[in-house]
């Protein structure tokens, strides 16, 4: 049995001898699945070797005319006045960071290496943000915000594309996670009989693809505009509804600034977007 006054060396009295260790790992902020850029029309990029505007002309259908052809009577020739759609490339963005020499020497990791992917992601997200803002400008719309889409809503949206003679190929649906949860209540998304019928049932959740509906790939992204409380701007569209022109792909620059003793890295990009065929997109208001 211990007797007398006892004093121990405890964690408080020995605090100066107990080091704090910083892990080589880190809690890296999750990144959103960015899907829009890979689903829109990119074919105009090759036309913009220089300049800041691409003019895309229309070619309308001709009319078939009939008449009782009389001797020496002239036929009617058609003269169409076409219009054009402009894609303006003027969105010049960058991501940059600078690290002082003292930090490079004393830090327990390479900060440029740690943030390199984040700089590229920042630029990709900026492009996706702009594209995600286009669907709610569509003339055709179905559903109601903050209310899950119904089967009738999906069919009506599909009919809008059919009415516009949009090709069956290259049609897509992009929804928020809240709307995906609603769609998963429909047999067309969970019953293998439907997926086997239309094909393309392979799921690729890492890239946002969680299934098909009547042959249309369906993607999920948290970057769909809106919120769970207010509803989301989901979309059904054909690839040619929207155009993306990246005139300058992400380009990295590096320099050492002797005036400040800092390493500087910046990445820039230059691009433009445009709605090309409004009737080829449907604003699907939903959950």
C-alpha cells in the first residue's frame, strides 16, 4: 500500500516532451462528378484557330412545289435567307498559387504536388458550372421544382425531342442525386427486363452514369443547378443542343519570383459555350 504524498510525471507535466505529429495523409475535399462537358457538342473547336467568335450558319429545308406545267411557264426558284448562331469565346479563367521558399523547405510535403490536381479540377468545375446553367433556358420544360419527375414527365420530355426531330443517338439525361433517388422508384430503372430490352445497362457510377432510360444514358451529378430544398434543374437533351469550344486548353505556367522568394504556378484556359438548338433540350424541373 502506497504511503505519503505521491506525485507522478503525467501528460500535463511532461507536455513539452510529447510531440504533435502531422500525418503524411490528408482529408482531401471530395470532388463533384462533372459530366456536362463530355455530353455536349465539341466539333466547332477545330474551326477556331484564331479569332473570338464562330458563326455557325443554318441550312433550312426546301419546299416541294407542284403546279400544272404550261408551255413557256417558268418554275419558281427558292431563295432562302438563312440566319446564324454565334459562339463567343471570351471566358478566360485561371487557377494560381504561390509558395514561399521557407514553406518549401520546412513543410512536410510538396504543396504544389498536393494541389496540382485541385487546380485542374477548379478549371473543369468552372466549365461544368456554365454548361449546367444552360438547360433552364430551354423553351420546353416538364415537371415542377422540388417535386420528383413522373413517368409522364419523362415521356413528354422525350416527345419534345422527337417533335424537334432530334436524332435518337446522342441523347442524354442528367439529374441531381435527389432526382436519381426518385427515378429509382420507377421500374424502367430497376427492372432488368427493361435494361435488357434497350441495352446499355452497364453502370459506371464513378463517371456519373447510373443506367439508361429507353436507350438514353442517365448521369448523376451534384453539379446540377439547384438544391434539395428548392429542386434541381435536371435536363434531357441531344448533344447538339449545346456547344462547348475550348480555344485554349488548360495551360500551365511556372516561375520563381526573386522579389518575393516564392514559386508561382498558374493554369489558364479560354472557352465559350452556346445553346445551338434550343428545341433539342428539355428543362426537367424536379427533385
